[in-house]
C-alpha cells in the first residue's frame, strides 16, 4: 500500500514538473526575428497608440456632449492640412498623456525670408517663401452626462482580446492566423492578466478553411476563454460590451473610429514578430 502511495506521489510530482516546464517555456519563448525588425514593429505600434489616443479634432472651441480640460497648445508647420493634423495628434499625445481631443485647430499662412545665395558684388540675396503654421489646443474630454463618465479605474488584470484583429499581427493584412492570438494570450497570461478572446464568425474559414470547434480553439490557443460571435453580429460591438461589463482593457490595433462608446476604454496596442508577441501599456 505504501509503495502504491509513493508511486502515485512520484507520478503527480513528475506531472507537476512537466507542467511547470511547459509554463516556463511559454512564458519566455525564443524570438527568432532580427532586432531591427522587432524595433520597427515596436515603433509602428507606439505610433498607432499615439494616433489612436486623439478621437476628435475640431476648429471649434467645444466638443458636443463633453466637458473639456485644456492641457496646452501644440503646433507644427506643413503644407498639407491632413498631414499637419496627424503631426499635431502625435505631438499632443506625446506631450500630454491625458489628451484625447484637439480643439481650435487652425492654420495660418505667412511669408518667410531666407538667404538664397550671393550676388555678383558679394552681397547676400534673399527671397521669400510661403509657409503654413498650424496650431491646436490639446484637451482631455469627458462625457458631460454623469452616467456616461469614464470609469475611475479599469481592471488591467482583465483583457478582452480582439482575436480577429490580432490574427493579422504576424503577417499584416495578407494572412490571418491563430498563432499570433496564442502568442498574445501567452503574453497576457505571463503578466498575470486574464484574457477573453472574441472572434467574428468568419475566423474559422479565414484561418483553417472551416468553422472552428471548441477542440480547434483549445488546440490552437491553449487554456483560455473564447467566444465566436454569431454570423451577422459585429464583433467590435461585443468586444466593447464585454470591456464595459468587466471593466477590462481591450487588446487590439483597431482604432474603433465608428464606435464612440469605445473611447474611454484603455487599449493595449502591440505586435507579433517571430512568433513572439509584445504589448504596450494600456492607453485610452
């Protein structure tokens, strides 16, 4: 009897050791991509996080339905309005972490004198050129109706993963796959974050050529909660709904421009290179 108990304990100990080794292997996967490729992907994710922080730009003094707290002015020079707007968005987000809107966005043309060369007699020659300067005031906007105000605290130990978006992180817009989703899940779990992965109805046909079953998800993603929305349902809406219900952050590179109710929810941008995912800190 004692020998049987000792044998069972040995088997359990061996199982626990194997499980621990597997977890350690998942927690620190080897990255095979060149460092410059990783750094390029990281910079792209950081730029996306900054661009996504500003949800509205206006030439007016107000944002309908919101109260504003002004943070400071940003400015740049550029001939193109759209390019100037993009530059100011990034500068506002970099300079003022709480900024989420720009107001009083405007441009002004002026003449700038510059030295163009030297005349035959040795005197400097000057010319003028037209430049356009752009300014805007960075603000933090909060819904004016009390029931719609931002949560005081979001639970960063919970994450709703936009699975259909993350599926494109490894190969860009060309080929979705479940491997990047697993890499993100493992990254979150290694941080002690509880992920819930949400896919749209077409994810199975786009990745393995047929509908995904529970066994497929378990094999591809490991032990993680998953949800596939019914056909005809917009996955973004379900993701936003779950984030509000659970006070969770959203892992996605989608800007959710068509969903104003996603604005206050912190997002974690990221990338997957060489089978290894990296996530930036949460930012609304």
